[in-house]
C-alpha cells in the first residue's frame, strides 16, 4: 500500500474525508497482518520486567497491541491503538473508544452502531496532535524515572523522540538498544547495538541474577 500510495492518501484526516473506503482498506490490511503476528522475545522480556519492578511503564509509538498481547499492562500508547475505533459524528460514541476486533472487517468502511456515521481507527494520523493525556504521562515519567530504556526507535519522530532527551536532562541513566545507530546513540549513557529480541532477554537475565 505504501509503495502505491503517498502517506497523505492513506493516513491523514483529509484522506479519510476524501476516500474513507481506501483508508480502511489500508487499515484492514494492517490489522490482518498484525492479527497473524506474535510478540517477540523483546516484548516478552519487557512483560517480565514489569513483574520485577513495581513501577515499570512502556511508552510506545506502536499501535499494534503486541505489548499487551505479551502480558504488559502499564502501556502508554502515544499513537493510539489500531484495534479501537471511534465515531466521526456527534453521537454517543463520538468520544467513546470501543474495540473492534473483526478480521477481516465485516464492511468497509465500518459504520457507527449508534448513528450510522463512519468509524475511524483510533490512531494518530499525519497532521494530528498526540492525545493530551498519554503525552503528559509520558513526559512526567521521562523526567522522573530511575532508569530509561530506548528500544528500537529511529529517534526521529516527534514529540516521542524528545522523551529520552528529557530523561538525559534530568540526569537519568539512559540506555539505547537498537541494531542501527540513531541521533541518540552518541549522547545516551550506554548504546547497545543489537536487536531488541536479542538484547532485552539478556538484560532480563542480568536483572534476575540480583533478585
């Protein structure tokens, strides 16, 4: 889909107004792929860390729900959740998120069960601002945590890319895990050049030695 269409044709508010069916075809395709996916060893290791540390939070730009599928419960989703939808019109469902797990979708585009208006995926599109509550929580945690892990991100997409910098400014020990260097790699306290599915289980093993 990305090869044949520009992002503004698939993941912007304007695209949805012009052609909601095309946008939902894209998200239906994504949901089908995600439904076949399983959490990897990195997801599993993070879920185990949550059991070890009383206050262990995941801040993610992912919308796939794989952290929750792996067992993580304290997940802050900056860009939303592809498995939730909301109504585009002023009805009782307008501000109420509700799950829609149909794979494939029963109809494209799906419509609100209350008023018949189009539903939209609960994701942040290009040109939209991040939800206020998750972003505020992420900023608070980034500036007040004891340890900050940056895992598998390009460190380019704002405002999430600034969170590690807030941690560093607050003198919080920050570790980046990534197979390729990013703009953060030279300024973090420790850079581990490895895939998350390799490095996180090893980190968990080291943590468990001290329990």
